[in-house]
């Protein structure tokens, strides 16, 4: 008999250990934040998303361009709701969106006739490149996906999608994050630029 038990038990034990990881940790729910934190998160996201949406309406309503994309909503959660998170820092915000937009547009151009493959390659490659460049920003994965599954209007932008909305939208939200997050006495932003 080999060490560690009979051969039939090894796969069963490995499976049991693997499944045990899915029970979750015993830490419980995240702590509740104070009302001031809720207010500043609300105000930042109101002004940030409001600014981008307003500019989208007055600048781009008559064009085929767009400034407001869904992944900016997720960026708002990080920038204004968790401004100290490493994933919310300027390098991650701008780098994550821009890099992911480049990947998403490339995936669409190369594999657009096979949408499931283009979508999978866009998101997975964006994640890998964000890791390698230390620009991990979860909404970037959504930006890559939007470049693939977006409307004809998105596809018509081609690599212009990288500049507007993927770079300009986050830059505007960064400006609001700098202004609003530093108004609150207990907040400061950013933790680091690079």
C-alpha cells in the first residue's frame, strides 16, 4: 500500500478538499459602513456618472460616438465606494480600461464572425494583460466585452473606441474622484498614482 491510503481514496480525498473550498470562509458579511461614507460614495457616483452622461448627451447625441458605457458604472463603485482599493487607483482605472478596449476591439476585428470566441478571448486576454501590466481593474473586463458584443455603433468606432469612451470616460470620472473624494474629512484619493 502506498503512503496516504489506498489508491481509490486519493481522488476521493482530493475531490472532497476541492469541494470544501466552496463552502466559503467563516468571516461573515462585510462590515457596514457609516452614513458619511454612504453619502460620499453616493455623491461621487452621482457627479461622476452624471458628468459623463451629460457630456454624452450634449456632445455626442448627434454622432455615432458614445461616452457612456456600462463598465463605467462598475468603475464608479470602485472610485467612489472603495477609493482606497488598489483596483480603484488611477493607474488601474485608466490603464485597465484603455488596455482592455484595445484587446476588445482587436478581438472583434479578428474573431467577430465567431462571437463566442471573440468575447472569451477579449475578456481573458484583457485580464491577463492587466495582470502583467499591474493595471487590474475589474470593469476593464466589461470594457473588453462591450467592444465585442456592443452595437453596430460601437463596432463602427473601431480603435476610436479606445479613446472615446474607454479613455475619456474614465479620465472624467478620475477628475471627479479627485475632487469629491478629497472633500470628505476621512477620505483621500489616490493612494498612489503609479
